[in-house]
């Protein structure tokens, strides 16, 4: 069953790399800032700095999780710590997102589903 944890964790990390790309690399694209984040062109200059920073936050969570997966078998204690920390933070961010504004429920589900599946699968292994 360890492979299930690893698959979910990698999928969660890949999703968060995608979020990084949207927030930090492609945020100036109207399909991203208007279509995904519902930000007007007038709001773009104000929103861009926080989106850029948030994107790197998501990238760092992804890297933490991927490093954890990579070392899970060779250094289990460190691997578990990184996977659980990365996915736990991803899930916590999803909960905060929907708790702050229910209009972001869909985004929170997208952001939080793979991390919660990772954590549930991990609970069977610890």
C-alpha cells in the first residue's frame, strides 16, 4: 500500500506545481487571472505580487512532498515527515480557502482532494 501513498503524494505535488505555474508564471494571461482567479484587468497590478508569492509557496510545498516521496523507502522517518508536512499544509490551505470564502469551495476541493487522499492512505501505513 505504500505505493498508493506515493502516487497520491506525487499527484498532489504535480497539481501544486501547476498552481505555481498559474500564479507565478502565467498570471498575466487573461485566461488565468480572469478565468481562474476572477481578477479584473484593473486589479491585475495589485494582485500580481501576492499571486507571485503564493505560487512559490505552492512550489515549495510540492518540492517538500516530492523530496519526501523520493526518500520514503531509504530514509522512512524523514520521508514521512516531508510527505505529511507537505500534504498536511496543502490540505490546511484548502480548508482555510473555503473557510474564508465559500465561493472558493470548488478550488478548495481541487486543491485539497489529493492531499487528503495521501494522508488517509498514509494513516494505513504508520
